[in-house]
């Protein structure tokens, strides 16, 4: 009997997921925004498409999915974007389906819940406090050395983060938020934590039956916070397979996902290593595929695509069980930046290691792949400089994802 999956995508992404679901013989329904309906979706892998308004609320998506359930079966509901994870969870709860619940999903979505749980598990986090009680915030600021950042609990990447050098600046940031008089900007939607200078890493995992069965481990060239607030070229690349830091990250990531009780799916976890002490801290973890073409980089380096593995997990059955991928140990990385031109010409970046070119308005991006670590790192450094000199545009940091 054919099975049915509904995929929520409030952003254009996840074509590989859709393709893999169709390949597994499932009936695939896409629920997306009407203003991105005509994007280059994997149309041959879609059996049905439903749309909501461009700024639709989660309730609008849930209502649409409920209407779909009125005339066809639904066996799975999956949210492909970060902002779709909890919407999908609420839809499952409403339809009384199995899967991640809204409450459970918060540990991968709400950075305050994330830190509270990680701290209980003994996983180091930057010292933090929820922006609820005035006395508690003052006590925190008097005991946790600055600088500090005021960080949204449920935004993505570095959106909405404010760096503060003094106690007064923290309180001014919280007061400014309160004066906006909206629930989204209410200070309680933020946390305050120490700003720690250091290198940032990410581990991108495939999880089956509570075990990490495949993972890519990478290092950001420049921390995302710095890129989003000061501009520059974003880069990430495969970490040396023999490095002690890689082993530490793999161990910490397994502890994190096991402690969070994550049973099936993909995860994108970010960790920071302090320049001052060398200690590793959790920055965030999400139960979805990382952005910025990380899935493509991981595929070139390690031989598996996170979107496809996630889809295989979701569509696995007793007759067609999931089989973890065979891993390869090569190297890949990406240079990505905002460009001054609509579609910059990168044809003169012609080294044979260039395996993918980003085609997106006002962006310049190149993925490189090599079996040799030193060659990859050398090219990425050179390309970052060339992109900076030839193409780079700097835009002011956004406060919100949808601005």
C-alpha cells in the first residue's frame, strides 16, 4: 500500500529530500508559500502542491495540512526549514500522528531550553540567563564577566544578536526590545550570555535508532556572528580527520544527541572552542539540515547527502529498512558571500577542484573538493581573498530572518 508524506517548506530548499521520497515510492505533497511556489522545485517528484500566503502563520499551515488529510491519507509530516520544524510538530499533534512533539522540538529550537538541558547533561555552555527577572539578570551581570550578547531564543544563525560591552548596554538593549511592545520582541524571548571569542565548528549527523551512524565535522573559516555583523566571506570546510579536536567534537556531539533523546533524523550542531581556555562550548543544535550549502559540502567530502539520508530515514519501512551510508574521508569546503552584481561571473575561478557554483541572485559561491587537505585549505584561503577583492558587497546585519 502506497504511503503519503507531507513536506512543509517555507523556504526554497530540500529538493533532494523530495526526490528521495518519490524514489521510495511515496506520494509526496509539498506545502509552501504562494510567493515561492514557482521556484525550481523537483516537480517530477511532487504529486501535489498546496500553498499558503507569504506571511502565513503556523496555524495556516496546520489548517492546510488538516484539509489535505480530509481527502487523502497522511503517514508523515516533515518540516524542511528551521521555522517549519515546530509547525510540523504541531500538525502531527493536531492529527494525532507519531513523531517529534512541539514540546520535545523546543530543545532543538529554543536556545534557552537547549542550554538548560545541555547544562543538566554536563555539556558546557557559555554562562547564560533568561531575560525574565530583573534581580536574576543583575546578579548574572555582576558575576559573569562581559562582554555579553543578547540573543533571540528562536531565531536562526546570528539574526537579532546584540553584543554589549557594559551592563548598561545590556539593559538598554532589553529596554529597547520592550519598548517595541510586541510579543516577538518581548525581552523574555531573549537570553543573555557571555560572548566568547573562538573558533566555531559544526557537526552534521545522521541518527538512526538513537545512534549517530554518519557525520561530517567541519570548521567555519570566520564565525557566522562576525560575517553577519561585519561582512566578509563565509566559509566552512572539512576538519582534519586525524585531529584531536575532531575526536572531541564527535564525542561531544554523541553525548549531546543521546542526552537530548534524539532517535531518528538529521542534526546540525555548532560548538565554539574558546581562544583563551581551549574549552569547547555548545552554541546550538537543530534537528534539520544545516544551511549555506553544508549538505553539498558534506556530500563531496564524505559521500552522503544529508537531505537524502533524512528522506530515507523518514520513508524506511520493515520491507525497505534504512541502511547507513558508506563513508569516505576526503575534503571539501565552500566560500560564499553577498555580491555587488546580480549574477557574478566566476568562470575565471577555474581550478579543477571547483565542483559546484552557487547560482543565486546577489551571491557568489564556490564549493571545492580535494583528497588533499592542504590543497583544499590553500585554495579556500586564496578564493576568499579574491572574492573579497572582486565581488564582495556588505549588507547591514538583519534583526530578523524575514526582513
